[in-house]
C-alpha cells in the first residue's frame, strides 16, 4: 500500500467519523423550528375556531376533529409528523369556521326569506284590502249615484204629479204645502154659528170626492175652524161639526171612511184677523189636506 492509498483511506474514515457524530445530534434536537411554527399556527387557528360560538354550535364534529389532530400533533415524535398533523388540525379548524359561517349565512338567508315572505304576504293582504276598499268605495259611490238618480226621478215624478193634481184642483183654489195639498171650504160657505154646507160648498166637496176616487191612494185630513165669537168650548164643538159635515158629504159621494180623518180646532187657528165681519167670515171654514202618499194623518195634526 503506497502513501497515496493510505492517505485516501484516512480521509474516508475521517468523513465517516464526522457523519457519525453529526447524525445523533440532529435526532436528539426534536422537532424543527418549521414544525413548531406550524404547530403554533395550528394552535392559534384552533383556538380561534373554539372561541367562535357558531363553530361550536354549527360544526361541532369538525371542531372536535381539529382538537384531536392538534393534540396528536403536540405528541408527534418527529418534525414531519408534527408538520403533517399540525396542518391537518389547522385545516380542520378552518373547515369548522367555514362550515359554521356557511350555516350561519344559510340561517340568515332563511330568516330573510321568511321575513321577505311575510312582508310579501302582508303587502298582498294590504293590496287586497286596498282593492276591496276601492271596490267598496266604488260600490258606495255607485249606490249613492243610483240613490240620487232614484231620488231625483222620484222628486221629478212627485213634482209632475203634484203639478197635475194642482191643475185638477185649480177650481178649488188648492195650494201646495209641506203638509200636502191644502184647499179651503169656507168663506161664505158656512153661515154664522152653522155647520151645514151651503150649496156652493156641496159642489166643491163633490169635485173633491171625484178627485179622491180618481186617486185612491190619497187620504185626507179635514180640519174645522171658527171665528172668535163665543166661548172656546162652543167654537171647538162647532168646528168639529163643520169638519164632520164635510166628511159625511165625502162618504156620501163614495169616498171610503177609512181614508178620512177629521178634527176641530175651534177658534185657535184663524186664517186672518177677526177684526171685521168679512174677516170673521173667512175664518168660518174647513180646510182639507190631501195627504202625500204614505203619510199618516196623525202626523199632520196641529198641536
């Protein structure tokens, strides 16, 4: 063996000796800084997930898996295993937070959808109510219009009928009032202190009877009056007898008694002042009120 061969072998033994000394040192040092950094990163991520109430409530399985992986990483015997388990723990924790966030978002969306559906239902209900109110208003307006039309037609018909009646009763000097058509049988038709009808009064009552038979739906109220000569009791009785005379004449002419109401007022309601003989003659009268259709005689009595 020459010098060079021996020298080469010596250098080889030296390298092997150096490697044998270095290797045990690297194994004895434990996990590397990279592994510890990854473990710390995994710990922070896990703690963040654990502190998130949504993760614990909505992704408990993934959070538990992250905890188990982190605990195994802490117990790892070498860097590669620690890095791998730390990465798994970190990813599990991230997944837990992501799932929790997604479920929370779904819950929020579901709640918003529910609220939106409720708002739409309320809006639809309000729209329906508005539509009903609009239709009701239109119906009420139409009913009011029709009622006004009917009332206008009724008023026009009533006026036309009243005008016709007044024309037919023109000879009796009738006048239209709120109480109905009023005509007076009096003036010189009743003598002083008498209740008997004069011949002129008979003719006027005949005309009235013909009118009432032509319009069988019309009833009459007969009011007797006197002048102011004599006592109240005497004049009241006289006025009643005058009204009764007209009623008997109408019945005799064919008008049903159920259509006739008579009353005497004595000297209580003079037509004119009783200051002259001529005026007193005017107050010795009977007034006949031809009642409007449907009106009861009792409602037209004077107080």
